[in-house]
C-alpha cells in the first residue's frame, strides 16, 4: 500500500505546508492562549496593595526618625555653642552685662561672635556658630528659648539671655515624648 497525498491529509497538520501552519498559528487557531487571566491580575494587584500598605507606615517612621536625628543634632550644636560662649566669656574675663550671667543675649550673638583682645592686645572676633540651624520639626528658624532667670519648665522667655533652647513644636516624637521636652 502506497501513501498518497489524500491519505496524508487525514491527519491534522501532518502534511500541511509550513506556510499554512504559520498562518493558522497567527490567526489563533490551534495555538495555546497567552496572557494572564483576570483572576491572576486581581491577585497580583491585591498582593501589591497589601505590601504597599505595609510599607507606607515604615517609610513614614523612617522619615520621622531622620527628622528626630536632625533635631537632636541641631539641639546639641546650639547647646554646645551656648556653653562654649559662657566658657569663653569666663576664661577671657570679657566684660558683659551682669544680668546675662555670661550667656548670649540672643542666638544671633553666637553667629556674630564676641570681640576680645588677644595676648598681643590685638582685637579679634570669636564666633561660635556659622549659622543658626533650622528646626527640622517645624521647618523654621524659630526656637524656644529659656533664660537663666526663667522659672524651671517655663515656656515664656524672659529675654535676659539665652541659657537653653528647645523645639517649639507641640508634636509627639516616635518614643511618645514631646519634642519641646527634648
């Protein structure tokens, strides 16, 4: 028994020329379906939404922690400059108003500096800060100030001198304390 062209055509796609096979695959006849089902797309969307919802508070806490680190650094810088000013006035016997107790009258005095005479009797200026840092919590250069004469825990600055500095925000920190108490 010999094979004929008609016998070969009985099996699907067996004797089909390659040109016709490519055309039927392009038209979608007999080719497996490609792509995602609606269920798969919805499942992936829900999973991404859950992950994003979990990541947002973590990102917010990281951002807040960075601001708190900047606040601690700024407070340390300002308080160190105030202490250095007081120490410098005491060591160099610089005449200041008695009511200031050797502390600066205002924060700007730390940037402007203090004039003094060195050992060669030459007039010099000692500066304690390059600039007044901004409060990272409030975003302004306004700080809460305390003078040496103010009552302990007072939020009203008497204006006699700058003895201490604090953040003027009413917000709570990540640890539950108020920024103004730092």
